[in-house]
C-alpha cells in the first residue's frame, strides 16, 4: 500500500491492487486532484475513511459517438421536456449528487471535503456541471472534470425520470462535436452500458489521457 505525503506525486497506476486501489492519504488540493485525473486516478472514499485513490482495470468509458439514445429518450428530446444549462449552479448539482438516494447505496461518497475540492476545481474552470431544468425547477444534472480532450464524469442525479439521461446524452453530443476522445465513466454499471459505455484496459485508457 502506497501512502501519500505532502509531495505532489502518485505511484505508477499499474501498482494498484486487483480492486484498483492505488494509494491512500494526501489531500484534495486542486493541484493534486488535477494531477490525479491527468494520470488516470480518482478519489473515492466515505466519511469514515482516509482519502483513497483508485485506478481500476478495466476502465468504463464512453466514446461520445457511441451514445445510445432509446426511442423513449428521443421522444423526450423531441418534445422539449427539458432544457439544459451549463455551469450556472455547480454547487447545487454537487449537493444534489451527494444527497439524492440511490439504489443499493446506504450513503454517499461525496463528503463535505469532496464537495469543497470540486468547487475549488470549478472556480478554476476545470470542473464543470450540466444542469437539467423542467420549467424553472432543477430536476437533474451531472458534473465532472474537463481535461480538454477527455471529460471525467464524477456523478449525476435525477429528481424526475430521464433527467440525468438527458444530461448525459447532451454531454456526449457536445463532446462529439468538440472531438473529445472519450468520457471517463470510471466503473461499470448496467445503466452506463445500456447507454453505450464499454470497458477498456487501463493501459488503453492511459493512452487516451496522454
């Protein structure tokens, strides 16, 4: 197990254990967070844990042009049920992501320390949010870290059916236009797979980052 110090570095990602755990400790400064994402690493821990850093193999990603839009979602988009904004209420999106209950999860990994860390990244123009509105009500959204050619998705939420799917589709479509390589989805879920995401090796993932 690699214990981080105040020095701004990480061990090689191929030294992670079989679950993907790479290192513990350190801090959540904007500089360390940015270095982590540029290196294929992300923090994931809960209130009762020290900071844990992960680089899983395989890695779940989405090629933006592989996004799958179901017939029902095409109708939602066609009917203009939702409207999208970007970076207008980043803090609210993070708060909802941390507080909206999810299936098979007792609590949240988005601790207060994590919230403050990503807000600091947002203030530097690196962390970004996509917000979904129904009328004047915020009903869904997502946030992540934008590396300029790779978008690292962190979390999403829905207060009404299909809201987070709408945000994810709009993200993929925009990044396809901007010729981004991939969206980093971190870990496999059936929901992400149903929308076109797939697993690739950590080695191939790192190539995209470089």
